[in-house]
C-alpha cells in the first residue's frame, strides 16, 4: 500500500497523524478484503483550502470536514470482482498498485469537531479517514438504506482498531 501525503498546512494535531493515517488506511483495506495493493493520496488542508476544492468539484461554496474522490466505481459497495478488467488503466505502471482515489481533510475542522463531540483529535481524524476509505470502496450514506450499511461499518472498524470515543 502506498499512502501519498500532501501537506498544505502544518496540522497541529496532538498525535502523530501521519502514522495514524497509514494505520487506518491499511486496516480498512484489510478489513474490507480489498484484493489489490492500493495507492491513496491524502491531502491535509485548512477550511479555506477544502472550501475551494468543495466549490470547484461539488459546486458547494462552503468548507467541510472531509472530501473523498474515488477513482473506481463498483456494481455494489465493497464488491471488488472485475476491477482488473474494468480499471486496468488505474493500476500504477511503476508500482502495480491500483489507484483508489484521493482524500482531503480539513485539520481545523477535525480539531473543532473533536472538541464539539467530546472525543480525541485522533478519534475524529481516524473517523474521517475510515469514512473516506469506505467512500473509496463505493459505500455511501445519501439514502437511509445506504447509511444503514455504511455507518455501522465505520463504528465496527474504529472499534476493531480500539479507536473509540473517549
């Protein structure tokens, strides 16, 4: 697995966020039984940076906590059959890894939400990563039916990693 990290700002987290990011991404890949070596890009930015991205790509002129940009689509979330045939161009020719997509996190928003929800910065950051990784695997939460699948899966993964609400 390759996790490409782009830092647009200094995070100022009270934990080693790069180490946590690698652990979470790797764990989600294993938990979901993703059958390929994967490449993911994680960008850490501030509210203004994520607002610009949100405006450019989603036509929403507001900051948010996390954005996910999957490079693959799935017949059904979490089902990975046929990716090699359908997405041969998504394999990095240098590494052989399949490029899953990009994740963008607002560090400031993550810290604010951790304080608002009364849990650690590490837990909020890990939650945002798990949430985004599940989006990269085709999960969504836009309908009640989809949310009923995705939301428990997020908690299951965080609990399995022993990253729980304080």
